[in-house]
C-alpha cells in the first residue's frame, strides 16, 4: 500500500524537526533561559491562541494580515450559512508575535506582578507568510521585556543580558548597535522633512545597509520628498563613513539642537555602560541610521549584528505608548528579542554545535537470553559516568544492526551476553558483522 | 478609560501562567528531558498544527470531536459563501495529542531515523472541551515512544525511564501497575462474553476504581451482557482482594489457558525486571483489571499511580497496529506518557517545589546618580556566587518600593549608592522606609 503523501507531510510551510536539530535547539534555549533567570527576569507563558479581537486591534502592523484564524466550535456557531462574513465564524487566532500577548498578559495580571516587571517569553508564533527558503510559518521567538520603568538602566540591563545570553550560547564576535527614535526625528526635522513624512523617510533610511547611500537618496527623491531636505540628509549620511564608537563622535556627526541634549545624554550613558560591561568582549556602536521596523518604538532602539551576516540576530527598543493604548494609562516598557531561528541557522552553518555536544552516546545491545533487568543495571552504571545510554534488543540480522549504529547517531556500542557485558567498541559503518 | 475586559482575558478555557508556576514547570520539564536524554531517547518536534485530514482519520477517538479547526487563508478560500460546508473552509487543525503527529512524523521521516527509534515529545496540545475546574483547553503532554521493536526490553525500558524521570522530579511513593490487553481478552473469552462485546466489557471494568466491583457488575448487567459471563467475571474480581505483586499470584488469580502462556511469561518478565530495577524505590504491581482507555493498544499496558490520588500520573502501552494503518506495513510501537499537568498540580499542592527552589533572588536598587555600569558590575559579582540578581532603578517613593520587594518575590536587596554597595538585607513586608 502506498503512503498517501498528503497524510504524512507537515502542513505547508511548517517543519518536522529531526533529533540532532532539536538537541541543538534545546541546548540553546536552556543557555538563554538560564542566563535570563540569573539576571532576574521571570519566565511567563501565555496561550498560543488569543482572542481574534486582541490580535486585530492594530498593534501588529502587517502581521495582522497573516493570522491563522480559528473557527468557532460546536454550539458557538449558530448557522454558518447565515453568517454575514467569514469573520463572524472566527473567534480565535494563533499569535503572530509575543509582544501583543505580553501587553494583554500585563493588563490582565498586573495586580499579581511586580510593579517593575521583567519578563522572559520563549515560544512559537505563527504567520501565514508565503513559504520560501529559510522562512517558516511556525517559528520560535525569544523575548525579554521590562515593564514599569523609563530609566536608562533598563536599556542597559536588556542589552547586557542579551549579550550575556548570546555569549553563553557561544557567540563571540558581535556588535550591539544603538540609536534613539528621537535622534532620527530630530535629524529629519533639522533636515527639513515635513513632520507627516518622517515615517516614510525612516522606511527609506532603514534600507541603507541594503541599497547604500545613493540608493536611499534616489528613493527619497523618487518618493517626492523636499529636494533641499534630501540634500541635507545626504550630506549627513556622507559624513557617516565609519561606525561611531563614542558619544562625542555621534554628536559631532549629527550636530543636535540644545533641546535634544537629554536624548543624546541618555543614549551616551547607555553606550558607555555597555562598553564598560563588555570588557571588550563585544563591540558597542552608535548608529544614527538604525531604524528598527516596528512603528511602536518611542525611544532607544538597538540590535545585535554578527560577523557579516546580512541580518541582525537580535533587535528591540523602548515602546512607552503601547500598553497605554490597551489599559488607558501609559506604562513605560522596553524589550529585546533574540532571533532564535537565525542563531540556530548560524550555529548549524558554523557547526559550533559540536563545541557543546553531549557526552558519548552508547548503545547496549542485549542478547535475547539476557534478563532485561541486567540490561537496565549495566545502562545505569554507564549513565552514572555521564554517557547517554540506550538499550537495543539484539536483532536477527545482527550484522546489519551493527552497520547502522553509526548512521543512527551512536558513538559506541557494547554487547550484553549471558556471560557479561563486552567492551565498548566504536560504532562504524565499516564493520560487517560480529 | 476602563479596560475592555474581553480584550485582556485569555481565550475561554485557557490560562496565563504566572512566573512562579512557570519556574516550577521549567524545572520539571528540564528534569524529565535530561533523564530521557540520558536514557538514549531523542527529543523531536512536530508543528502544533496538522493537516485536518490527518487529525480526522479515526485514530483519535472522541478527541477528534474536540479539534480547534483553522480556516483556509487568502487565496486558499475561493468563495466562502459558495462552500458546501464549514469543513470545506478548513485545511488545518491544532493537534489534540502527540501520538497522531508522532505516527505521521515517523512515516514521513523514517529514512532519516534509526530503525529502532526512541522519541521524546514534550509540548502543548489543544482540545475544545467544556471548560471545568482543573481542566484546560491547552495543556502539555510529555511522551516517550519506542518504534521498531516488539521485544519486552522496550516495555521495561519505557517504564524504568519514566520512573527515573519521576524520581528526578522528586516523586518517591509511586506504583507502576501492569497488565496486557491480551490478558483482558483471554479473561473475557473464558468468562464467556461475546467477542464483539469485549470492548464494552473493558469500558465497564475500567471503572472498577471509581464504582467498585458491585458497580461494575451492575453496569454489565444493565448493559445486557450474558448473565453467566457476568457472574463468572464477578467471581474472578472477588478473588482480586489485594494487589498482585508477583506473576505466580497473577496466574493463580486468572487461571489462564495454555495458549496464553507466552503473554503471561512476557508480562512476568517485564514485572520482574522492573522490580529488580526499582531496588525497592517504587512498587510494581500486576493488575488484570487495568484497561487504559485508548482503543489502539494491542499488548502490555501500564500506568503509574501516586499515593491516593484518584488519577494516574502516567500511562501507556503497546500499539503495534497503529503505524501500519498509515503506512501499510506493521511497525511495532510502544509509548509511555507522563501527565504533565497532573504532576504540576500535585507538586503545587505538596509545595514540593520548595525542595528544588533556586538560590536567593536579590534586587540591587540603583541610586539615580550611580552609572549603570557599576550596577551591572555589582550584579555580575553576586550572580557569579549563584544568586539570581536583578537591577531596579531607585523609585521616587522609596519606602513603597522597599515595602513591595517581598511581595514581588525577592528574598533580599542591597542599595547601590555612589559611595558603594550596601549590605544585603532581607526583603520584608514590615519595613516602612530606608
């Protein structure tokens, strides 16, 4: 009987994860979680599913178009044929990020939470994007957020904790890039862009890494922005020939007005604290062209880049107005999100996983005439010494069984006969028999 | 502005998990996963979502009526109003267990998996049950399965590994109960129940713990089973006055036919191996009335009960015919599932969590004139000594801030002033100010 293919494949755009990949993901998750817990953050969980009204309240940007919508059940659907629209049949959806659920969680549970609340969230989110190589419709996000304080200490702790987590995972050669949305606002204002066009200007500036200064300027012109403002911004960009490692260079490149002193001082204090905390183990750079896409950011924004990978491996910023939209009272908040799938991809490419690989994986092959209890006892003895140990019943085709051990991921094996346990031998694809 | 309640509550029947509960769940998950990995099982992951055809193929019993169904998206829905039924609008659903996805995973990936495959699965499942106290529509399952061998060694290893995981979590006083579906079949046959009524008989026998022998017999009579058969079964049940600790007592109570020798020998060898492996740290009992609900079991079945809790904390069995239904070729399989939510409930009730609670949780309160980098350095020093350490900016209302530290879960605090870090003081609800 042939297997019905559509019965055995995972849903379109989703993946089955094989054991080696899950082992890597588990090691990375545990390293990140352990670090954040040691830094005083608290792990929380929300359901994978949210009420559809909460997912479509306008906080999710384009992600709101990508929701997996869940049908009402049983008696909750009166008569589908009489429903006025598809939406009338839907009451729930799969979450598309962890920020919208966090804000709802905080609003619902704040009486039981510390006034200054430091949250960890790690879990899958779902987006019905057009499937493409390297992008999946279910993927893991890994966020920390601090709710309830506007102090610069918050940004410093978020960035330093994220750096510590990445170092625990094994990343070394990375750079934290910092900016402030208000620096961008001031720059756009001084260049002479119309206030209501600032958002559009930032979208173009955000492409600097991809299309270069000439590309950004050309796009701004094509979009019909004020010609003198574009020329003015072009001059500022031309002056940014190297990464800005300190606050003095940052101020010199941007010539902020006196009214912006507090914003620049705040950003400088964050950068200086991080540079001191890094002890040279990672770089800290100020970048006035750093935008970070989400519309809800209100202050400092940051990201972490690694080697010459064309994407950031972590990103975040301050969003002081988002909680207020839900609960009617502004509560300052700031978050940093590690791109979990991206760092897994990098670790797989670099085979860095090998550095943290577990101990030996040993198979004890148990002859048919040996009582199972003896197999358990021998396995327990090896396991106590730190090995991963599995029991395999001896198969009729013993030669084939030995041949496949290496391919099956075992580093060694030993045969348990009535006479006792044999020596541990290396699993190899060469061996033809016993 | 009042908060719109329906925007902030989780979906009906689902939960937000607060930090203390998640910390407990994380410790339990890690203890179970570490144990199973050390025993040679491999962690795998499937998507939370499955194709609806796979979820409704008849393997899930009543759970198939409880599926959260996902609407087709965008261009995948041609014209909903012309659809002939609700089902025509649905292509996916949330998984209701981990066994149906495991069987699909094995069928899809078997070329990349060991021929004798030992899988760990831990993750949420969803069932649209009527919400009731203690039951939730999203809950975690925690399964190990061995695919590809019919040897009794498999049952032994599954039971011993599950016992080891529960011991690692902190459970001591538990009992593994064993039976075999074929023992039940033989018993029903010898009592004289019609072959096609055996399933219904088992459903009644399964209630023995809840309604007692008289209740079971009354129900069998009410259901119209053969009167002589009911009387015969009643006599057997009357003989089972104490748990059967060994195979000889088991045989004596049931008087099996010669054709059942292999089944009884297999069950005896499993029980003996487990009793030896336990070293007296848990009990092993044979129970001919143990049914385990799922219809797909074909051989040994087992469960773990703890103290006098009226539910099992783990359950499983052999299902040698289930994979064959999907791939057209019988592959033996056997699994054991820990009731994750149940053991969390027990641990919370017993406050056993305290025994594995982490080190001190310390808050460093940073004065406004102290550079953030000094806070990071002091925190790193305490963290290196094993504490969980968080930084809090000093609030204007310092007295109130100190008062809430205990309620917020901190065990101690220290104040970081320009002059240096103060002593670590115990967080208390009594303290009125600094």
